[in-house]
C-alpha cells in the first residue's frame, strides 16, 4: 500500500519540531547540530529573528496579489540584487529548477530574436545537477535522474567536468550557451578553476554564446562571496539562484544582463507565485543580514577554520577521509568508505550532513554558525570517523 506521501524520498526516521540557529530539536527534546542547513537553504540558521519578524509583518499585511500588479518589495529586492552583481534585470521564481528553466528559455529566446533560432543547444558538464524538471534533468545529464521518463529533452550536450578543450570541440552552429555550477554541489563539491571560467567566458565571447551560471547551491554567501563566481573575476550573462536567498522560504531568481534578456518581453514567461510579497519580504531580510559589514568576511574565516580542522582529521583518519575540498562554508569530504556510512555515523552523533556524488559528504552549515558550533561539529565528526575507522580496520584484520 502506497504511503500518503509519495515515496520518492528514503526519509530518515526523525522529525524535527523546532530549530534555533545551527540546531534542530525533536519533540522529545533531542538536539542535532545541523550541518546540512536544508541542503544549503537555511543560510541564516533556524528561526533567525530578523527573518521571523519580516515574514510575520508581511503575513499580517498581504500574502498574494499575482504578477498582474506591481509588487514594490520585489522591485526593491531586484534593485538590491542588481546592485551587487553583473545583472540588469531579475525574474523571481519559487525554486532553483524554475530559475534554471527561465535561464534556458532566456538563452534560446535570445538567439531566436537575434535571427538564429537554430542555436538552441546548451553545453553542460558531467556531474552537474540543475533541477528535477524534464528540461533540467536533461541539462544535468545524469542517467539515474533520466531513467524511466521517456526520451531525454533535446538540446543539451554534456562534456567532461572542467574540460575546456571538450567544450571547444563541441561548439557548432547550433550552440546557444554554456551552463555550469561554479561549484558543483550534488556533483561532490567540485569547483571549476578560475582559469576554466575565464577560458569559457572568452569562448562565449568569440562564438556569440551566452554563459549561464547555476548558483542555486553555491550562491548567496555560501562560499564567502555573495556569488561564487565573483572570486574568479568572471561574469556570466545569466545566473540562476535560489535556496539561501529565501533563507528557508521557497524562492529563486533568474538574473541577467539587458542584452541576454532582450527576448523576454511581455507574455514570454510567467509565474503565479514567483515574486509574491511573502517571499520578497524574506529575500530582502536575508540580504539585510548577508550584506551587512563583515558578514561575508566571517563566512570566509569560518570556512578556513573548518577546513583546517578537517585537514587534521584527514591526517588522523586516512582510511576514512581521502580529500577535503571546497571553500567558505561549502565543504566536501571525499571518503574512502561509502559516503552513506559516514553520513549515518554522523547522524548517530547527532550531526546532520548531506551526501553527494563522487562519494562525498557535504558540510553546509548555516552561515551564522559559531566557533563553538564548528568545534563541536568536528568533535562529533571525529567520533564518527573513529568508530568507522575501527570497523574498517577490524574488517581488514579479519580479512
């Protein structure tokens, strides 16, 4: 008999009643240190007072009007986002997948209105994850997400990760854009090098292509920059964001230059709930905190502190930890054991982590994580590694 909730998730048997900062609590009072942050969503932790106040105040006034009318808080949020980056215009969505869908449509429409409708194909990279719609699973190209859903949506070509020569060899008269995550999240916390990003920008300029960045997971402060690509000095033409920009409230956005967005005129795209007053109030509240003086500096400092502590654990448990990678508070632990074993062992220590591709465990704590939280998390991770290390060594000894 099927469950009332469609069984598309293998849910862990725990339910949380409330949260505070970097901690979650069950109904019976058990505390968990949350280093998954809802998969990089709860950027300001749980029940952040500024977000709670902003949402409650807006909820008491107005929830929804639709995009048939002006939404002043959305206009303000768009202007604030534009002031921080390359973009000239913003379309608000409810999720990351919708933001990427908007970016895909925008790139195709750009070429269509430029007189080149045959240019609709988008080059993406192995290991990518761009969402769960039919178009975005095709963009990601991972067989496990494509299987059973019929023919793969046309128009996406995958090349090896971080391989500029493969991209160059793939570009032809039907190519519209290049789409990538500056740091692959689901793919295993794999950053593209600044050298590759610069080469791809030059390639796009040379061939009249659009460069699209998917910063749904790595954006809005996660790497210690407001947007991950900003550390490279490379700017895209279009960018999708979500997750952290809503701080836990469902929202996303597609940002673009005026030139890239030239085909997106009235009636070409829309959303019933995208940019609703509740989401816009929360998004503005998130920016209030993340853009405050010193906030991102502290994220970078915390990331360095965490990376140093994890480097020590790697040295202590070389049979468990193969590599520590990433930056800011987007850290990946590549494992010698199955990553599911380390996730489970951490859970037993009441430390929440998230698995990823390439046999990686992700650490994605809230950006407001304290030094004490970092130290406690590493202690719990050390206990988990010690237990797994003892198990693996015993297995080898018993041979």
